[in-house]
């Protein structure tokens, strides 16, 4: 069974701090990794995707990938209360068909 | 921007009814997916389709079927609704390759 593991949280950070969200995956053949943000009662919204080892930055968000350790992370700089949401990590399935395996998500709370 | 439209945001049906959930995407995406999302269980893949009239079972296909007669439309069918199918249903689509999946707004289905 292919798995993507995330700490469910909640992860609480003060406004303006860096939030660090982590994810591990079991399928060593996974090639692509995605971070989605999901507000309560809403559908997942794509935040970042990363295919290569290293860092990828987009505004306040940085995705980090280490394929040797099977580890993906998302850093959110200058966290805002509007960043409070559940963050889902997903990895492509080597079975093909663009299938993704999702983690159960980490709840982030940014406190004033 | 990619637009994935689900026919209903909220739906209430009775046990034993045949239920149709519709999903339409406007980006000529080849791959379409149906998930259900339940607290603590994350997103689970029900069925997916990689071409017109093509379908493959996901992780939890029991009690469901799908139809894809046109490229832009992917329907999920609950053959005989049961209370354990009460859930949030999410449709997603993607182009071929390791591209991100884009989600519709979701349908919150209650079976009474």
C-alpha cells in the first residue's frame, strides 16, 4: 500500500513566523509532488508542485524535495492568519494514469 | 484558468436511490478523477478515466460506477445509495504527464 504520511497537527505558529510542514512518502518511484491548501468546507487548491531534488520558491512559499530520504516539505514565510488551513501533500503513483496518493493533511493555525 | 464544475454543492438523497454526480472541465484535460473525502481518512480515489469511454477502478470503487461519454464530462453514479456513502465528493482533472490535478468545488452528499 503506497502511503503519504503527514502529521495531522494542529501546527500553531505566530503571525509573521515561518511555518514548516512535512511529508514522507513510501513509493520510491514517485516522480512529482504537490502541496494543496484546503480551507474548511472547501475543495483543495494547488499551492506548489515540485519534481526535482532541492528547493522551489514561489512568493512566500518554498517547496523542498529530498528523494533519497523520501521527504517533501513546504515552508510558508511571514505566515498570515489567512494561511490557516489544512495542507495536503500528494505524490504521483508509479502505477501511472496521473494518479495521486494524498496524505491526510496537516492543520495549520496562524495566531495573531 | 482551469475550471472544473460540479453540478451540485449540496445534495440530499434517500437510501436506495440512484444518485448521479456530474463533473465538467473546460480545459480539454484527458484525465478525470472522482474522490471522496471523509474526516481522518483523507482523499480516497473512487474511479478515474484517462480517455473517453475508458475508466479504471481506484481504491474504493464498491457501490459506485462512472460514465465518460464526452471528454469534458465525467459522471459518478451511486447505484443504490447507502448511508455510508454520505461524504464530500470531489472531482478533479489533469492533462497528461505529471501535471497537477485541479479540483471542482465539491459536492456534499447526505444519504438519509
